[in-house]
């Protein structure tokens, strides 16, 4: 394998325990006698340093003895763009936006990733929107992006690939770290106060209720449960409460019991009302508002209108002030026999190419490793059986990623942190293993603001629950973004407590979606899907793990080796496929 390719240099460095800036890699790729230069650069790197900088490489090359130069490669420096680009599959834009309310409305136009690999596709298979493509090498398909269209019709398109015309200047383009900004909010790492006592659950639910009720009270003419109970019958009434029970009555109507801080009150949704269709979207423990009329005896509220905390229809996301991109991935599952190391390496290699020069951030939404004892019989499919060894191996793979990319990681259900949500970020021991890149480690969930764009990162265990509980057309594994829309609508990442989703009681409910994010990023279900709900771009990244025996048994066909790339200045998406 020729060492000159940037990817190979990165891998070679990773094997020595180093990450490297892209510019350092480019310099090495251009230098003759790459192996010798690499050895010199490593020697020139200060003891204890984990990252090879361009200065280290320059210093090494300047002091290189003449005899070690390679006249052939100096005459024809291999450039980064001679490397075979990854096979790219389709990429379309998150078209859609707010189409007037319910998450399912207009979703027929949400782009779906198709698997075509041809370089001359002109449609995204999604309503005939014209898209141009541009092959990156003439061999493989180009990536495609489309700009947002309000209704999926008449999308314009632009190409994303750097193409064949990349010059050496572009190849060495470097990021200016002083332009970057990255803040993490709602990170509960180190702030867990819960003892698991009953009182902690009361605090969590109270906080959830107060914060979500706050968004509903202005919209609903409400009274509390005790006041409603004391009311004489008849007349208009409303309530804001947490769902404590949902039952169908003998005559097919729905009895929804709402709870607030004063008590509970029964609310009846008649089956022939239009809003009856919303009942199938309801989950236990979510907070809603209702309005209607009190029965003559005052004992029940007949519901005419039902409100979710929701995202305001007028929500306008923020964008970055410059053209810069973030890759949104998850579910790497290092340590599993099904971890697809080749696809990962191809992705990491591609990040070193000029095409990926604008990618300055990498967000990883959980399941770095396969873990141990997560599911029954999981040990039969483990490649690395020791959890710390899994993280060490993961860390080695992460070193293949350019050293100048800012990384944010949150844990998932396979990671070695507590399973109950919110999950604190990795402990000191694991951080010590994953020191490369100096990644930002936060809790699951966490709100990460990247150059003004707020990204709510959540691993996504509750998506299984939303998909199991809601009708197929509202949430399914093939369109995981729709399940995400439901979480946005409920303004809570894991509303229903007690089934798949385990909750760790804390003084505050960190799972409430307090501030509306500009982007919502999840993983877990190993399916790729994205779309916009009321202007909030929802992206479920695929995974880097091929189908497991369990997934085969239940017909889960994972989307493996996809890297959704987000333009932070336009909030447009491109998806790259690596095999
Ligand atoms: O889970 C990936 C997806 O597969 C997610 O939708 C849960 C489901 N899954 C995977 N293995 C199991 C088992 N053994 N039981 C139930 N559900 C499972 P992840 O947790 O990311 O591996
Ligand atoms: Fe996973
Ligand atoms: Zn998971």
C-alpha cells in the first residue's frame, strides 16, 4: 500500500498513537520519502504530545538530511485528490420545513436517501426535484445537495464535491481555529444529584411539568385539577397536565387522565372528534394542554382542543456566519465483530481530503463501542471482550480523523456509563483512554452550540419506544426523523418513563427540550433519516456496524457507513456513503 496517500499517512500515525492536523498530513504527503519524513516528524514531535502539527513536520523536513530525499516523488508530489474518493451514495437536502403543523403533514416530500450510485442521477427520487451531480473523480458518483424548498417542489441544487479541479492550494487549506466556537449547555456530567429515592422522581416530574406547562399556559385557558374538581358543572374549561393514564371507554371514546401539582382530572376525547386522531400520538408522562367543556356534574372535561408544547410555527433557526461544516454520526460500535472498520477508515481518510476541508466539527451521538452485557448473547459477537480495550481501540480509530477537527461525544446505551437517562459523560478513566483530539465529552442529552447553530444531541433510546407506541405512518424505523419530530412536538427527548427508556431521577429534568434547537441529532436505531420539522433539522445518523444476529432476527436492516454532513451556514445536508 503506497504510504503517500493522506489517509495512509493518517493511519500510520494513528498506529504510532498520533493524530495530525490536515496540513501536517498534506505536507507529509508532498514530501518525498514519506516513510522517512514521517519518522522524522514523529521524532520532532515533543515528548508527550498527541498531535502532530504542521510546525513539527516543517521542522522535520527542514532538518532532513539531503540524502534522504526522494527525487521521484519530489518531482511529482502526490496530491491529496489523486486518492480514490469514497463511493458516494445519494444525498439530498432536508426539504420540507414547517408544513403547517403535524409532523406527518407533508412528509411525503421529505427527502429519503436512495442507494443509487450512478454519477448522473438527476432526480432525488422524491418528487422529481432536479439535482445536479458532479463526480468527484469521474469514477464515482458525486454528492448531491439540494437547497431547501418549502414544499419539495422546484428544489434547486448545487454540488458539494470538490471535484477533480482541486488545486494544491485548496488541498492545503487549513481551518482557522480562532473562528471556531463551541459551547455545551445542559451537560449534567458531574451534576447528578439523584439518589434514586422516590423524592427524586417527584422533583424530576415537577420540573418537567413546570417547564413544559409554562409553554402551554399562555395558550390554554386553564385551571388546576383541584379547581376543576371544585367547579360546578357546565361551561368552558381547560387544563395543563401530565398524562397519567390513557384508556378507551366501552363506547370507544378516550379517557385521558391529566395530572398537575394539585391532583388529577379525567378528560374525555370523543371518538368522532377530529382531535381523536391525536390520541394515538400520546405517550404516558408527556405534558399537554386541553380545552373543552365541563360535564353537567363537573366530574369530567369533554375535550375540544388538544395542545402539545411543540415548536413555534414561526421558529427561525440560527446559522453560522461563515461556510463551515459538521459531520453528524453515531453508533460506531467498536469491539463488535460487525464494526465495519474499512468503512470507518474510508470516512476518516476522506476527512483528510480537500473535499472535506470545510468539516471542522464531528459530532458523535453515542455508542462509541459495543460494550459488554448490553443485550443477551451479545458476547457471542464481540471482537474485543474487554470494555477498556474497546475504548482503546475506539481511540485508535478516532486518531485516523484529522487532528484539527473539533469532536463532541455523548454516550449511548452501549457505552460504559449508567444506562438510565440522562447519562453523564464518560468518567475520568475513560476520558484518559480517549485523550486524542481533546474531544468535548458531554452528557446524553446535551445542547451543543456550534458557531451559533444549536444542536440537540441525544442518543435516541426513546425512539424505539416512540416507534413501538405510535402508528406506523407517524413513526417507523425507515423514517426515524419522524419519530424525532414527535419528540420535538412533545418538547421532551424521552417522555414515557418505565419501558425501554430508563430514567434516572434528578432535581431537574434534563430530558426536557427547553430551548428549541436549530438541529436535532440522534442515532441508536441505526437508520439514516432526516427532515425538517417546523424548521428544525432532525437528523438520525446511521451506524458503522453491520447487521447483528439480533437485528437479522427482527429484520432491522441498518444503514451502515453514512456520514451526514451539515452546512452550518445554510443548514443544508449532504450524505456521504463509505463502504
Ligand atoms: O440498537 C440498535 C437498534 O436495534 C435499536 O433500534 C434497538 C435494536 N436492538 C438491537 N439489539 C437489540 C436487542 N438485543 N434487543 C432489543 N432491541 C435491540 P443499539 O442499542 O444501538 O445496538
Ligand atoms: Fe447503536
Ligand atoms: Zn444505541
